[in-house]
C-alpha cells in the first residue's frame, strides 16, 4: 500500500486470501464498523486488527465512529445533587452548624472567632489551588475565566484580616500561626485536585464560594452565621469585615462559578461523571470536617485562639480575651 | 449571570417530588428538607401543569420552556431561580455532533499533521550525515544530547503519573512506558565512556537550548496537559532505521569504535523492539473523546516537537563544530555561542 511518501507492506496470515484482503481494505471506507467488516469479509476480528494496525499506526486510517462523550452541564448537575444531599446530611446537620443554627447564644465566642480565623487560613492560601488551573491548556475560554476568577479572589484574605484587629491579632500573628489540620487538610485536597484532576477542582469552586448562599443576596450560611453572631453578642468590629467579604463574593456571583466554567467546557470523555460524582462525596466529607473541626477545637475556651509553633505546639502569640461587652 | 440562566435544558431533578395542592403545586427534594409551593395563575392551571410536565421531561431548551410558561419571561425566570435556589434544577443538555472525535481518530490526525510537518522540515544533522560532512565531535555531540534526553526523560514523564483524571488503563500503560525508559541514560554513558567522557562530566553539562526545550515541553505537558504528553511521544519514539544505518557508517568513517556506537544502536533497537512507535496510538485509544480545540492543541504540540527536533539537529552542528563540552563555569566560547544563537536555522525557513 502506498499513500504519498508512505509505503508499507501488508502480510496477511496464511489463511487469508488475497480476495479477502482486498475486500477488507475496500470496506475500510468509514461506512462500516469493524464487526460489520468482519461479517462481510469473513475475516475474524483479531485477524482484522493485524491487517489494519500497520495502516493505523502510519496514520492512514481515520475513525468515523461517534465518540462517547458527556455533556459538562449534565455532569455538573450530578455533582450538584451529591453536594446538595451531603451538605444537608453532613454539614448543616453536623455539630458545628446545629450549634450555630439551634443555640447560637450558647456557643463559645472563640468558635465564632475560630470560624473567621480558619476562613482566613483558607483564603490566604487560595492562590495555592486557584493558580494551578490558570494555564488550563485545552481551553482558551477556561483560561480566561480562571484568570478573571483568580484576579477577583486576590487579597480577599485582607478583607477578613481586619476582623481580627479588634481581637489584638495582627496579620503577622496570623502568618506565623497554623490552621487546624481539618483546614490544612481541605486546602491540600483542593490543591491536589487542582493539579491532578482540574475538572473536579473546578466543580468544587461554586460550592466553596457558596452556591447555596444566594437566597438573601449574601448567602444562606454566611447569613446564618452573621445572624448567629448578632444573637451571641459578638462585637461588630469582628462581624463587619466578614459581612463585607460575603458581599464582595455575592457581587461577583461566585456561587455560579462552577456552572460558568462547565458551560464553557467542550463535551467530556465518557466516565467523567462517574469520576466526579465519586470524588464529590470525599470532598463534602472533608468540607464537613472543616466546619466540625472548628467547633471541636475552639469550643474549649481554654485553648489558644492563635496556634503557633513554639516550645509548645499550642502556645499563643496574642492574648485574646472574650470580646463581648 | 444567575446560575439557572446557565442551564441549557433546565429540568427538574428526578429526585424532586411534585404534588398538586388546592391551587398550585408543591415540589419537594431531599426528604422535604428543600421544598417550595407555587400557586398557579388563576384560570391557567392546565397550562401550568403542562409546563411542569415539560420541565420534568428534560427535553426542552430554556427558551422553549419559556414559551410554554403561562406568564411573562420575568416570571419564568423568577420560578426557575426559586427552584434552583432549592437545588431542584439539573441540566439535560446533550452533546452536539461534530464537537470532537475518538482518541483513535485523533491519532490519525496527529500522525498526518506530523507527516505534513516533516515533509517541509529537514534535519541539518541528517543532511550532514547524508553528505558525509559531519565531524567526529558533532557525532559525539549528538550522543551527548541523546544522553540528556534519556537522562531527563523520567523527570519529564513522571508528572503524568500523579494525574488522577486519565483512567487506570492509561495510567498503567504509561507507568509501564515510564519504567521501560528508566536507566536508558546508562546505555548512552557506555558509548560516551568509549570516547573519554565520564558520567561525572555529563552531570555537569548543560544541554543545548533545543534539547532542554523539548524535555521542558514534554515535562510541562505531563504536569498539566495529559493528552499533550501522550501526543508528543510518537514524534520522539518513532524508529528511524535509515538514519541509524547512515549514522553507523559515519561513525566508522570517523574512527569511532564499536564501543561507542553499539549502545546507541542497541537503544534505538530497544525503542523498536518495545513497539514504542505505537505508544501514542495505544494510549489515545483509551480516550473516548477528544474535543476539537484540544485536538488542535495536541497537533500544535506534535508539530512543535518536530520543529524543536530539527532545531536541535541544527544546534548540534553549530555548537559541536568547535564548542567543546558544555561545562560552563567562567569560560564560555562566545563565537560558538553566537553561531548557535544568532544564525538562522535553514531547516525551518
């Protein structure tokens, strides 16, 4: 066979006749599947492969079969269902949110401050995971959106850091301090996914930015948290910067970020939905631990608010007092 | 844009239960943790029921649904927004035809792109081999750069093994390929030892810019573009029997011993024996779908590697004419460096 400058020989096995060989090559015109060619020519499927493989390696055979693909928005819809369900079961029905929603006045002030602190740790390392998708190589649209999003998120930690000034905690204190392992665990999971399965990471952004937070323009759970702060008498100098951050996110409509990305994606290979749906469970588990870890640690008022590395792993750099009047 | 406006074929999740109330419909989701009651407009109950049937069927686009809605577009949007806030909406979008091809089909296109590129690009090193105008130092230089490629190869390939979005078949095949490529630099070290170049020296050498660009390209693809690294394997791995024959003849003419060229020939044979040429096809065959833009990015990556290889062959000719070993501390052969970097590469013009 010869095509342009490429020539190669086909040496069929002994029991294949020249007529069969000719029939196989004539049938490879894009109109028949391999099994149809096999039935038509009487050449067994494995023999067919040995005839056609050299032509395939040389690039002489195209593939006219319809590729198996999944719609990105359908895939994301399935992920959303998992998240909707597990947010209810593991997060809003978990110890942290039950305490905040059911008896906010009984919750230790440190839990409110701790929520702010752990959110700051998360925001201050957001570049670690967001940056990994900036160069998304297979889509110009995704690259553009990822860079816009990165830009919008930049310095959000500075908004929240003001919440801690009234508690005597400076930015320097925070930089020296370390997050709870439930927070660092979530950060590293997201960073890992952003690098090893960027599509899944993108599916999580809308959840982290609060898809369920749009009800009152700021967000259901941030709103609930801010309401609980008011009930518990947490001072406004702590609450206001958090409220401001929630407003900034709502202003950018960050709760829809995953949908915007997925709406811009080309179809996805078969099997993507199963992969993402599986991981979504793991993600919400880690997200639930993020919240519940806050209550577990900060619920004990004897523990330091700011955890640093020192002679003791739980020393504090800031003398923090109950900020309530 | 509000979330529900991004849905192309909005539909009620199949987990949403609908029950008729006295004057409207109640929708419930997640064991009634999320629910919403909507009143039908007076005198339009039948149309409203039909609308919710249509919404549940998942067969209409958002615009089609809006026309079936008994009310204004604003009211339609408000209803969808309310349902979406409760998490009740999914998308039943379909994959448009012509948005991509199979991995096997992608291979054929990449192969043709590679062949088309090769038809217009020639290698200055191969040209010199054919013309008998290659020096002993240039042949040794070729082996040194070949060593850099094999030495950097595991570093360039490894990042793909960390990916978790390529499927287990691709991962396993790639792991086998990675393992097969390990320690190939040791074979080249045997060659170079025969001409007095030690491993210690090699480890101090800088590769030519094109060599490093090739390996950096493949390494970065392996980090962030799985189809990119898979696609660029075949232009690096295809056996070149004609080249090898010519190479061995010129080695003999330049008094290079068998100790020098045997391991190079053996390595080339390794690539052939292990059917490395088909590695890209084997891996791509595991991808059920490659989108058009992604395929174009892969084709760009393939042709880029072919151009870089030609550039590398030009750089071997210019640097190893008289540049010596690329161990740089304080001295640098400026004239050779200028020849390397300032003269146009005829092969690519």
